[in-house]
């Protein structure tokens, strides 16, 4: 029996970054396209060093001229913050956060596209925390968390999105624990733009006393969001175990989101779970940020369960390779 001819690709999208070979965004987007019946869409990885970024954006905006039309980009490091200066339109949330993880080529007719930047990392963090949390606000059907105390580990682009997510969740006291806090791309600057009052703790991973101080702060939190790379939080593991033992476990309903999704659980996440805390793995954030990303690019609402199944399948053989959610 003759095979069906391959669909003609009319729309293309990609994830860009450097490095980008580890990205699981193609798994999620391709599963979403399949579920939506979008056979004429393609999605790829594009290794893009900083000197290549402007040329790629020019290609993205250019008229299709008979070939596949660019629909958009998923953006990972190191472009999430530098990209802001090169787009035509920035969504207010992305502007406040100071980081873009989604670019949509908005076309009208056959001319050049308008490039619009969005941030779906915030939705990814909120979605992951809500799904993993064991303590919804009474009467909210699990739509909101009660967050009296929150800690963000790290101060980069994902930490900026974490602060916006905590603002959406109406967190009370927020503390950013990081080695560096100063700079326009840091979480403290984003907090000022968003009107959030945050406290800071300068963390020195090689200093045992500093690790103990940071761990004690984590142990009293309702929500911890670690935006650190794989193994960067390892100096906190033993002090966190001790602090949680002294406290008799985590606070009721407390949840930790660790943006690393393989290997899982990370050492710090394992210590948290051992003390009774709920965990939101990094892949859950990746899933929840991809859903609005697909919707922005295609105009269709994808099936999250179809995407979840594809992601779980892809993660199984990658479980020993350190990966983070900066897609």
C-alpha cells in the first residue's frame, strides 16, 4: 500500500539558545501540534549564539516569500533578557519581569511580521505550584495558594519570573537568596519594577555559616522556588535536613519547585520531600509554560495531557543527565 504523502510545512517555530541541544520544547510543541491536527507545522532546535541573534530575528520578521512562514520562537538562555531591546512590542508582564521566553511573529498580509515578546515562564511557575500544592485556600477549588513566606533561590531571569509568579499568588514575605543581587537583570531590579517588597540574603556556598542561615530560611517557607542549575544548591542539603529536623518537618502544605528536571529529584528536593514537603519538578513548570506558548503561536488551545505524556516519555531515558527548565 502506498504511503500517504508528507504534509507540506507552512508554519515553522523553534527554540533558540546556547546551548539548546538539551531542550525538550520540541517534544512538547510537536505533541501539541499532533493533538491539534496541525500537520503543516514544524518545530526545531536552533543553536543560536549571541552574535547570531539579530540575523535570526531578521529572518523571523521577513516575508515568507512562498516558503514556510515563521510563527515564533521559544527563547532560552542567554537571550531571555537581551532580546527585549530588539522586539517591536513587549507584553506588559514580560516588560515588568524583564525577560522574554516567547516571541510571536504577528503577520498581516504578505509583508514583514511584527515581533512581539511574551513571558510564559510566570504561568509555568504558577501552574506547577498550584498542581503540586497540598494546601489550597479554602473555597478556591485549588486555584490559589496561601503563601505567607516564600524563598527564591537565585537572581537571574527565571528568578525574575518567580517573583512575578509569587506576586500573582499574593505571597506575603518574599526573600531572594543569591550570591549576587545587584544589576539590571537581577531579581531585585525586577521586584522594583513590579512594585514588590522583597528581602535579600547574600549566600556564600563555601561558607558553612551562610549555608546554615539560608537553609533555616528555606525550612520556614511555604514556597521555595530554586532557579539554580543542577547541583548548585547541593551545599544547602545537609543544613536543610538539620533545619527541617529541628522544625519537625516542613510547614503544612509547603511546596518546593526546583527548575532542574533531570536528574530528579535533586539532592535539595529530596531533603525537602523527606521532611514531608510537596515537590513541583522542573518538568512540570516546563509543561505549564509550554501550553500558553503553543496557544500564542498557533491560536489554538493544546491538550495538556497529550503534552504531559510525551514529556514523561522523553524524560525517562534522560533522567541521569542534569537539565534545567530554562526553555
